[in-house]
C-alpha cells in the first residue's frame, strides 16, 4: 500500500503542535507494517536551515491560482529512518519566520493562497516522483482542498484511478475560513460552492472541503469523534460530520516511546522503570531544587502542569482553585506560555507562595521531561482535548494524571475511583472548579497510601500508547476505503 501524507508540518522539520508529531511518527509505524509511506510538506525557512542540502525532484511545475501562474520547485530528502520526504519550494509563500502567522500580527493574510498552492502541487509531486499513492492521507484545513481536487479532477487520470482519500481532523477549532471572493481562485467546478460543498455561512471553509469530499474522515480519539458531532464541540460543522456516518472514526494518537522512556531518557538525572522507581525520586528532588521549593516541602506531593496558558487547556479552572489548592500540602510546577491575564494571575500567586508555586515560561524540552518524571500528579483539566499527549507521557512516567473526561483524555485514562483494581488516573466529569479540586484531593488521599499509589503507578506505566497500535487502526481505514472502491464493504475492526 502506497500512502502520501500531505501535511503542513511534520517533526522534526517544522512543528507548532500535535499535528507535527503525528505526521512525523505515524509514517514510520506504517512503514514497519509494510507500507510505502512518503511525506509532502512546504519548504519553510526552518526546514531550509535544518536541511541546507536537498536533492531536486524533477524540473518544477507551474500552478494556476486564479489569474496568476506560479512556478514552484520540488525537493526531496529522507527522515532519519529512511522515509522519503518531498518539499514544495515557493519562497514568497513559505520562506518566513513562522508557519502560519506572526505572534504580533496574527495569521498571514495570504494563507489561502499559500495552501491552495500546496494542495495543487500534490498532483505534481506524484508525477515528478513517478509514484502514485493508493491513499492520500490529508491533515487539517491546510490540506483540505486536496480532497475536492482529487474528486473533481485527478481521479479521472488513470494514474490515480485506484487511489482514495482519508482526511484527519486534529483540532476542529481551526478551519481555514476565508471570504467568498477566494472561491474563484480554487479553479473548482461551480457546484462545489454550495452548502453541500465548501460554502460555510457565505465563506470558503477549507476544513469542510476535506470533510465533505474525502472518502473517509478520522480524528485523533474515539471520544472526540463523537464530541464533534454535537453543537458543543462541532464549531458549526456538527451537521456535516453527522452526515459522514460510518465513514467517520476516531483513532487515538500514539506517542514516541523511544523519546519518552523513563528508563533511557537522557534529560533525567535518574532513570527508572516500574520495578525500580528510585530514579523517579531523584528526579523529583532535582526538580524541586531547580524550582526553588523549600527543602522542608520536598516531601509534599508535587503537582505538574504543561500546556498553553489558555482557557481551552483548563487554566481558567486552575486560576479559580489556586487559593484553595495552596491550603493543601502540595507544590505546583507549571511550564507554559500564552494568555497574559492567566500568566498574571499565576505570577501573583507565585509571589504569595514563592517556595511552593513555580511558573516556567516558554518551551523548554528538558523542563518538560523533568516535570513529567519529577511530578507525582499531573494536572490536565482541558475544556476540550482532541487527543492530548501529556497525559500519555505522564502515565508512561508513573506520574498519575488528573484530567477532565473529554476527548482523548477520556479514552486514555481509566478512573481509579470507578475502577479501583484497573484504574490509572482520576477524572472529573463536570467542567467546574469544584469538581477539579475534588479530584485533586482524591488523588492526594490515595498518594498518602504508598502501597496503593505504587500499584497505580505500575498499572499506568504498563499502558501501551505506542504508534504501532494506532498504525494498525489507520491501516484498517485505508483497507476500508480501497475495498469500498472495489465495491466491497469491509467493517472497521
């Protein structure tokens, strides 16, 4: 099976979020299952800096966007494990400091043209490589237009006659919505501009294009697949997603189990595993020292939290419970940046409790690993979370999570209070500060019983969140798409 990942970012080349982790890791897992997988993405400035020498792919191509013709160049390289990667070069679109927009000015004004160009170039990269995939795997709104281009045009080419499309939604909140005036630039048939097509309240919706015209739609956890068909989580597309019916499925993301392994993690002062947790204690002491917590409080349960300082990540709940939380014998270590008002609130509490709360701003990979290893309890109270990765890292590191029962958090954490003999963490079900605080207290109560706590840790560390499991599910989706094209009906296993 030949699979082309069409993505706007992929680790380690370019990353803003979880999409890059999926596009960087899932192809390798599929390759191990015998698939011929390749990746296509833009040649951003950060990619050029990482890979100063690339091999040309063909002689370039000309694409038409409205009245303008653009000549683009194609390049190729490979990942560390040998997965072929193709890059689209068009410096006026991609040679920029940021992928989608600047922190001060917001989204780039030409994002529509940038990703129309990318979507149109998918056909050209296949022709230049002389390689025609059986599955185009598309990711998020930036590649949504590939689906109607394929369905309206490319599939009539004998080279693509056996191909199908799968579209994955990583976060439905980001849809790529542009004014109606952009539709003529797409060079698609007029009937595509309808409420049954890409029209969305009088505007062009690139995410909707992927949902409507792909053969199959997936998202990054089973629970999230259900949630986005409701008004609370669908962001206006819940009706469109309901119509996809059995051609919509949620597949839980995996994690990089080589990078995130407490037994070999080079960021840690002490390594450990489920049979010998001594190294975890060394990590906690080192983290407390680094945070400046008083030595007398280092035996307190250490709570960790990593994420964007935003209400979506549950920091609005944390703000409300902080005064009561500090009445308990706990320390709190936070890594993140984002909303200035949330940061101001946490900083004010940091001043009131300088030896018990520490906020580390920005992105620090070593600190992220230290918090996962050194914390006793990990807080992840997201309002919604399509999949989430930190709760999986926490489980792997024996750091017991307290999560809001939504999206991938609900799928990956089993409630200890409901399942005493098999639970791996704590879940609260109403998005309220009182419910969040109550579950933290429940976790603290169990933490005081070291025997029971170690049992929970060992169960947590035994969970398998490797990409191999997710890859098998995606392979079943691909098989279903291709079987459907052959007139068969294969049930998703």
